[in-house]
């Protein structure tokens, strides 16, 4: 399985220096985050990802990428889902690709479990072949700051030149609505709430199950955030067996000893 490293561009120009300074402090280091600022947990945490839908003429794959210690690069480390062809049946149903037809995973399951390691920073990357035959032709990231021309990988491109320095939000998180048969804007479909209001998840949302959806940045199109959608749910930690308190254990031992002594006394009393 091919992996790919995405890194920051560096230059001696003033503009690039400012960009590098800004990106070096974004996303902030926090104990927990899951959204457009990055993905990070305060303990090893398993998340179940389930494929929902893909409606795009691009042939895409969704990866988990991990940041290097300086946060200057991200390397693909796990492919969650990938399309074997752009759609089930050409442009039918808005280029819909469904699991088992045009979409699969490494083990053939529609649900994939990934363990995010404690204090590591991650992002989800949607890589796309836009028709060139190259699976890593371009990407969009769940982390907004990576969606600018200041990030690159060999042999790839990123076409949204307007996403300067801070990047563009190209993923939404939470309990939003999508209408695959409507051309209305994302905000209109969600009662006036724009994508910026769906930029992060809480642990409670992850525990209950929620969704993540991407816009794959097709040139000349509005951002509708419905090109590739998955669900995410926290895998509950097993409940440990309760450990008896020392006083309880000592009391139990005393009780057992007293019971044994009573039995011995009773047995002696019954002897002729």
C-alpha cells in the first residue's frame, strides 16, 4: 500500500516566512480536539469509521495521516476507504459510489476501526484522482490550515489558490444535513448555519456517533460538502472489574476466619 508525505513549502520570501510562522502555531496543542483544527486525544482512543456516501466524478480514497513532531509534515498511515472506480454507473445519481460496488476497504468491511495514539496529532486526507490516473493527484484535508498552496506533496496539486495562508475549510463535522438532490447551498440546507458552525466535535458527539463530510474542491463549483461522507463513533472502553477496598478485603478475611473457628468449636462440642 502506497503512503505519501505532505509537507510545508519553505522559501526565503517574506510572505512565505509569515506563512510558516502562522502555520507553525496552528493547530494549537490541546488535550482533545477533533475537527478542522486537527485530531488529537489525551489517551489512546479507538474510533469506528463507517462509509456513508460518495457523489463526485473523482475517484477518491480517505486516509488517516499523522503529523511529524514539528507539525511540518503529515504522512498517510492508514487507508480507511477507497473507490475502485469513480462511481457505480457513470454520472447516474450524481456520480454516486456505494460500498460494495465502487467503494471498498482493505478488509472489505464498511466499518473501519483506527486507534489514535495519545497526544499525537492527526488529520483525515481525502486524496483524489481527477482523471489523470494518479490516485494522489490532489487532496483536501479535514484540517483547514493544510488546505492552502503552502502545503505540497511530490506529484500532486492543489487548485484552490484563494486558500492562502490559513487555508479553506473543506470538511464539516457534526449533526448537519445533506441533500444530494438539491443545488441549494450548505447553509440553506442547514437552516442558515454555515460550515464554520460545523468545525469540531465533542467527545459526547463522538460517543453518540456523528458524521464527517468533505468537499473535494472541484474547480468552478460551490462548496457543498457532500462529495465524500463517513460516520464516526467512539469505541467504548471496557469497564474494569471493581477492585475491593482493602478494608473490605480484610473484613472478608476476618469473617471467613471467624466462621471457620465457629465450625471447629461446634465440631468439638459434638464429639463424645
